[in-house]
């Protein structure tokens, strides 16, 4: 089983992130990955692990329902590697940093916030940059 979880880590926004302050992803009729991730995490800080979040978005977008179907799909989904939150549009495009606590549960912080600055300097955390959108 593969995992996307980080523990005691902070994912900083991508170096080529186009915004100077965090933005809320646009709300469209058919929700984007960014909008779904944002809604789940902003309303539930430190409730979901990265795996939980990424799978919930996958299940929602693919309209997978029912415990048995969800369990089977999750097993199949994580049987191969999945992109982690370093490749999330939240960290690459919209200016949100992702903190993972000691249990791997995540919360997001706007790049201009005092909490983001504090987390980005916290030496007790592992630090990662979000993936760049363009080759550098």
C-alpha cells in the first residue's frame, strides 16, 4: 500500500506560485480538485490525513458511494503511488501551505499569515516545497 502522508512536516507554496496572497479556489458548478480539497481542509483542520483527503476528493469526483465500494476503491487507489499534496493546486497555484501534524493530519495556512511564517521557520518540522508548475 502506498501513502501520501507526511508527519511533522510543512509543505510551502511553490516557488513559481502566481499569487502573493492565498486565494480561495473558484467555486464552479462541477467542483475542481482545488475547491474540494479546500472545502474539506478549511472546514476540518487536522481531521484528515493526506491520504484521506486525496481519496475523498477522488471518490467525490468519481461518485463512489457506499462503504464496501469505498473500501474496495481505496484499496485499489493506493495500490499504486498517488501524487501527494506537494502537487496540489492549493500549494502550487492558490498560495496555501500544508502542515501535517504528528499523526499525519493536515491543515492549510495562507502564505501571508503569521502562522505560515511561523511554520516555515519551525526547525522541528520537515520542510518541502510544493512542486513547480513550470520547469525551472
